[in-house]
């Protein structure tokens, strides 16, 4: 058991990366490279540094490529990585539902295979335990992709370059109790009915993360992450 008391992290790796495919080969988004390593390797490393020992890649699109990478990669020390093909078009909640019986009734982390952050998993676990909720979701205020005009009435008083959003959004990095299974189904989209029902039942805790967070949705995102890695100052790697 890892030092946080959580031994397993599920990484959702079933996506096609449609918005990236005009620039990169038709590979699963988690295999798009940052600094010469697929982004899913970086996500796994975040959990490895927190002492999580079992990483399960929930695959779908081109699961063969992910399985081949998982088998041949030099993963961070101390972790074992396995792939489970959860179906080509299975939604996110359905992918987690498909593997719950393989987790031994223990709590688990879960996140997306295309997002990195300098999230404090120890603080997340502590807040989750204190909350008593079935699930904790990391929430972030993403940096807007454009600058904004600061208005004083009808006068433009100045500009702010790429400020953070005012609202909190789902940043992944969940911690879930096995009881979350009551909210999941094979056709469930995690971000819709399951999370909405958990919230309505008072069973969804928020872990506010004010540090670095980035999701690789577009080619521009991939370039930014690669530039950060090349600078030697990638926040998620510390």
C-alpha cells in the first residue's frame, strides 16, 4: 500500500485525440509525446511520486498501441503498469465501471490520460478522508487562451494577458471510494449523470488546485507542454 493509503490509479486512455490528428499520427491522445515520452507516462509519474504502486490504463482506441508501449516502456521506479481494453466507444464512466471488480474493494485514484498538474495528492487524500464523500474531484481555474480587455464603463482601462478563469472546472485527479459503483453503468459518461448525482447527494467533494494544470486538447497545447519540458522547468515533474 502506498504512503497515502491508496495503491491504485486508473488513467482513462480511450480517447482518439481527434483535434490533434491533423498534426500528429492517428494514435491515442495519451501517446502524443511531451519531451520524447507519451503524456500518459508523465501522468503515471505524478502518481508514482506520491507512492501509488499500481497504474491501470483503461484503453479503447488503438488499445494495441497503448499495450505495446506499456509493455516496453521504462516506467518510473516502483510502479507496475497494466492495460485493460475497456472497449472502443465506451464512455468514461463505463470504462471505470468495467474494472471496479478488479480493484479489491479499495479506494482508488482516477484521472485522464492527457492532463498534467503539480497537484498535491497527499492534500487531496487528506481532504477526501475528512469529507467522508464517495468521491473527490480536483477543480482548477484554467488559464484563458486569450487576453482580456479591462473596462471602466465604456472605456478600455487596460488589458490582462491570459488571466485565469473566474469559475472552477473539472481538472481530473479524482479519489473515489468503491461505493461510487452505485453511480456508474456501462453506458455512463462520468462527467454527466454520475458526477451530477454524486453532487446532488452531497457525495462529491472538491479539492481546489491553484497551481499548474494543463490539458492537451489541441496541437497548440502539445507545443506548450513540450516547450515547458524543454525549458527544464516543467511544473508537473517536480
